C-alpha cells in the first residue's frame, strides 16, 4: 500500500520502489550475484545433461546411418534351411529338426526329443549346457553331437552309444543312408591337435572309415567362384570335393552322389549336368565361367547354401543385399532387400521371382507349388502365390517371442525361439 503524501504521485513512487527501481546499490549487487549463480547453475545442468545424453544420441545416429533399416522386420530371425537345401547356416546349431520321412527328432528346451506333433513331444535325453550342435538321420539311426562328443541313437530300440569322444566335429550329413562326419581337432588332455579327417559310417557299419582330407586323389579341372584349388576323392559311389584353403587345413566343400550335391559349407554348391555350380557374392560360376545376376546391383550381395535348392536343372536361391560386418553370415542383422531368384546355368539366365523389402523377410519357398513364405513386420507368417499374388496366412506369432530360428524339414515349417534356451514355437 502506498504512503499518502502527495496522493497519486506518492503511490507511483512506492510502486516503483517495490518494483526495484528504488533499490540501493547493495540491493542491486546482491540481485546481480543471484542472477549470475542461477545462470551458471543452468549452464552446468545443461552441460551435465549433454554429457549423459549426447553419447547416446551419437550412438543412435551412427546406428541409423550404418543400418537404417534395423528397426524393421526380422533383425532377430535366422533361417537355418529352406526346403531342399543341403548346406550349413553357420549358426550356433546346424539343425534343430531332422526327419527320415517317418521319424522326426528335434532339439527343444535343452532336450533331444522325438517329435510326433506339437502336442506330443517325447524327451529322450537332456543335453544341458553343452548345446546340440549337429544332427543327421537315416532309416535306422540318429547321429547327433555337441562340439566334442558324438552319439548314435538306435531309433527302433532306443539304445545309445558314444561313437566319437574328445573329437571336434565341423559338420555331419546323412547322404543316401550313409553318415559323413568332418572333424577338426582331437582333444588330448588340455590340448587340441589337428585331426583333419572325413569319417564315413555306412547304414549297417559299426566302425568309421577314415578318408584323409589332406591327401586328395586328383585335381578338379574347372575354375570355380572361390578360386582355391579343388580336389576330388572318390569313395564307393560318392565323390568328395576338397578345397585347399590357404593358411588353413583343407576343408570338405561338398559330397556328390548321382548328381545331387550336399554342401558342407555356407556357400552354395550344386551339380548341373556334370558341371559344378559355385555361388557367392551374388554371382555364380558354371563350367568355369562367372556370371552375375543382372537384375540385382550392388557390391554387398550374398547367397548361401542354407537358402538355396535345386529343382530339375535350375537353382533357386534367396539373394540378400545389405551392409554391416556380419554380411558374411547367412542371416545378417542388417538386411536391406531380399530376392528369390531362379538361376538356369545351362542358358546363363536369371530371373527374380520375388523381391522383398525391409518390411518383409523370406522364410522359404516351394518352387513346385510356385509359392513363397514370408514374415512381415507385424509378426505374421504368410504364403504368397508367385503368379496371382494371392496370400494365405500361416500363423501370427506372439509378440513376446524371442529370437526366431526357422527351419524346413519334411515339407513342414518349424519355428523355434531363443529365450533362455531354444524352444519350439510350433510347426506349420
């Protein structure tokens, strides 16, 4: 309230004093100091916030630049095989499911199991923390193992015997009833010694036959995509192709019988009219000549054995375009585009049958039925006709599932997830 000396004028003087116009010098200095302190506090708070937040923003920005599509579909989906593929996926396990057409076995929640249907899964043996690495099957036996221990399970009697112990296995394949086991090391005490062999176990045999990988019989006389020397070794009706990898032990590239090629590596290898077809970096080589896929441009293009199969004399493969350090993997985390491609090596022609963008992942295909199986960014697996583009839903996945592993076996799609263990989601 103003002091009543000269009426309105006195009120104005009092108001001005309250507003600060009439402060003394000490009052002004005090207020200035308080203002400076407040300003410094705001600056320090902003600097502190920047120290905490800025690195995260930079990391996010780098991630967006390096992998602009990483938030889209399927960054956590690994396709272990498509129908008809013969080759490894370079994942933690080569197979989650195997079948001889009558009996089916799966690796589920830490157990080796016999699979009847989704509601009838019989546990056979707890694998535990070792993790199942390999499985292969013929009409009588299931061969399975971890990295350094391999077992043979009698399907009819349920009897199990240990066939390899302290031997590190690179690959197991069942080819026309015969088991082929590629080994790397022999563990002696705490040391590992090179044990570079291909072991063969016939359907009725009880002992492995050793085929030395380092002593091939003759050189393969056609150039191929990797450029390394390739040798052939013949065993009974099987032709074994061995690659002389510089600075490394020799590797089994593939085993062939009656024109059917079984790749032992992630790279796709086929046999067409007695000529080896090798594939890598979005290219293929046939009869010693290299060809590209004209419809697909770009340097970071890959195709893999687990995503490729042969029908008649044509090759069907999923070609991926992407970026990132793990583009060498069969299931890279940064996939930009995917293409289902038909390759006809005899006529040197290619055709893109389906193109998927970063909203969709290709899980498999049925070339006889002319269909492709897809996963979209809503968690829906569906089938699409390549001619009519008609779609049919297969299954809507629960949004709570973890990393997915997809595998084709015996004309069925099996979906597994990793969530504190590998577990079957279902078969379709």
